[in-house]
C-alpha cells in the first residue's frame, strides 16, 4: 500500500492535498511502465499536480522509452480515506468515452496511452494520457475575478465562446457509446433517468445528516416540469470552460468526463451557461464587474443552433436543473468539509448551497429578469 502522510482530517478533506507519496508512486510506476511498453523505460520526472481536484488525483510524468521522450499525465482514482465527493470512480469508463470521442469526432481531446483498471499497481485504477500545453480558466479564484480571460479583448473571448460551443456540438455528434453509459430503465426517458441518478447521489450524500429542503423542493419541481425531450446524445456532463485547455482561445483538450451521460443535448448547453453565471454572480456580489456579457444565455443558444443545426428546447427547465445539479454537488462538498472540521454545520442546511438565492429565484421563475 502507498505511504500515507499523517491522517489529519483537515488535510484529507482539502481538495488539493495528495494522499499518495511521490516516492512510492515513482517506485510503482518504475515497475509498471516497462512491463506496459514491453521494454526498458525510464521516468525522468514525477510530480503531483498542485491543481488536484476531488474527482481524481493528477500526476505529471516525464518518461523515456524506445528512444523517445513522452510527456504524460496520470489520472488516478482518489483513495477511500480522502472521503471522495462521488461514491464511485470508473476511470476505465472515462478512458473508453474519450477514446470513442477521439475516434468518431473532431473534438479536441488529449492523446490516450493506457487504461489500468487493476488497482494493484497504484492502489486504485488509473489511466495515462499525453500532456497538452495551454491555458485553463481558473476556478480558484474564479476566472471572472481577474484572469487571462478578463484581460482578453472581446474578439478573443468571442473566439473562445464559438470554438467551445462548436466542440460541445461535435461531442454531441458522436455515435452514442451505449455500452459505456448508464441507460434508462424500461419505460423511463433519458432525462428522467438523469434526475433519478442525481436523486440517488443526493440520498447517498445526505445519509446520516439533515437534508436540504431546497434541494428536495428542486427535485419535486424537476419531476413536475419534465419537458418533452430532444433526441438523446452523448453528453460531456461537465461542460464548462474550466475543463478545457485553450491555446489561442481555441480548445486543445477537453478534460473531466466523469459526469458523461446519455441524455438531451440541452444538459450540456445549460451547464455551460449556468456555471459561468455561478461565477459571475459571485463576482458581482464581491463588487467586481466580472464578465457580464460572456457566455450569455441567448448568445450561447443561438451559436449552438448555428453550428449544430439543432434548435434548443425548454432552456428555462435545463438551466434550473443545472442549478439543482450544482446544488447537490455543493451540498456534498460542504457535508464533507463539515465532517472533516473545515466548516461548521449551519442552522439552516440550505445555507450549505453557495448559490441558494440563485436556485430559489430560478424555481420561482424570477432569476433571469434580474440578469443584466
């Protein structure tokens, strides 16, 4: 087993903390890599990325074999003692979906090397991909607070908007890899199945603690307002600019496929719009201008229709549902922080949702009338 540092709960809870020892990782990969490439291989550099998230751990690796240098990234499932955000992590599934998108579309994805579903080499499944240089819009602090995006001009941001939306449309054009996706139960639509799986995640997240009345009201609203669905496609799931590597304001690699699903294309388009609104609202609350005209709802919808040929439907529903998805994820993250002593349990559990006011306004149908 890996050498684990002192099990300080606050350190385990911190998203950017690695729980794996770099020396142990190097020793294990020194054994695994030659066997995988079928000959001598040397690791010349190994570091754990400082921007590790809670969906997996990222290892930056430089290696040489067959007379060539290879710049790699290893994505490893989180250790159980880190109390991961999600109940399961199927990295081999993510690998297969990325491989499928690369083979069937022109969407920019990282070059893939290997998937290792056996947990023995590194203590958890992992996959290896090529490293892509470029810029990623930061989450901490949000890119709206000040970043290379706020310093860009309108034409550059327009380029990023159009090329990102075109990438999302390309993903939706892929043949649906049904063997890699959770499919609806008999008699269930893809959207209803998506809502059911989100509710199952919320039930798991709230087990043993008080739940959120707002989230539960959101589920009631979603089931009462399910629209007629457009044809289901492969959805990226976490379609936001913070999961894209850009060069010259154009995507060079789309990352993070753990939320990929079978469902209406509106799921991805609404997520792209909502996640920007989430950051923009935080920025305006802090008294800063942010990027109020960037990734604007009507602009994104019109651009998607132009590049894909598909008219989006019931966007009000999907934007509210995106806010509900994000509320469930935020509730889980805050529950985790409370468990590890990084946050206090509020008297009102709805206060665990950072965008509580936004979700409340969307459920009331009043949010968009107050957006500039």
